[in-house]
């Protein structure tokens, strides 16, 4: 097992990519702390892990509140004595054109999706990882942090920040035994996208068609990348970002000049 005897914490672990990652970590031998603002979701995921013989605890915390982040990081340290793996994955998004975004929505998007990532990294490194002389941090960024999207300006800014905070953390602690990397998913079949599809199936159909593979990604496909980055198999990988998007970012966006697209 690739994470045998490791202690891991996943934010946004009550559904989607976070849920898939928590279950994958547990299958690979880690004791997992599933953190989510949704108490029911976190408890369900932790309970399902325990039913299959894994070790898991659930914790309710608001990633937008610094004191909650401090409490979150202290939880595995107090219970298990340390924290080996931190997966920052929680997100909040306000969508809209730049001039339509509210100050409150912009600020909350940054608080939950970027400031919380930095603060969790800071507290984890300060309280346990430097003392241990080891640690693996994986941040959920996005292909939206590598390019722009219509009406997702706040999300684009946050995810670009996640990519660069991962780089900085990676280089600053490279000689301290602490690695930090980011995963950049494309459109993934998570509950938020499912809700959009239920309301506007035409929108998601266009998204699906824009992906060279012709489909949305699965949460497990991102969890597999996170597992690699968190494991000792990635021992020489730090300050990097890994794109998993079905080929979306590889495409320039220009329509085919020959008239032949992904299907030929």
C-alpha cells in the first residue's frame, strides 16, 4: 500500500474529488481526516471508509474562517500525533462578468479557495511538518488557473494563485523534506456540475464537446493523480502542477481549419 501508516487530511472531502481522494488514500493505507462544511457529507464518507476496514474521522470546518483552519490542522496532530499529507481541495465560487461580481463574492472566493489553502499550509508546516522533517501537500488548482474562462474571473484568479503558492511552497521547503504540488483538473463530473447539467444540459453538452476526449472527467481520475503526488513515488516532484483534463488545455481553442475536429 502506497500510503501505509500515513496520516492525511482532505478538505472538501464530503463529495466529488475530495471524497474520491479520501477513499483512495484510505484504500492505500492512510488514516484519513475528512473535512467538510457539510457535516452529513463528511460523516458519510468517513463512515463508508470505516465500513470497508479503513481508518477515517470526519470533521466539520469552514475553510473561510482562520480559527476553523487552525482547529482543523490540530485535529489529526492531537489524535494521531502528526500530519503527513494535506490535500487542500475546498472551494467556493461566485460566477459572473468582472463588472457583475460582488465584492463579498470575490472576497469569499479568495478566502475559501486561496487564503485558506495558504493558511492551512502555513499551520501544517509550522505545527508538525517542519518538526517531522517530512510532509506532502497537494492543492487542487484547475486548468482555469492556467487560462481564462468567461464569467469565472474570481475562480481564474484563485486557481492561478493556487498554482503559484504551490510552486513557492515547493521551492522554499524542498530541503526540509516537505513537498508541495498542484493538480489541475478540467471539467469533472462533480455535484456542482451535475446541478448545472440538470438546469442547463445544453451548457454541459458544449463543455463536454470541447474536451478532446469527448467526456467529463471522473473524480477518481483526479484522485489517482493526487495519490501519486502524495505518495513516495513522487519523492522527486515538488513545485509542479499536473494537468488532468482530457486534453482540454492542449487545444488552442481555434476551430479546425480543415473542417475535421476530434471525430474523424
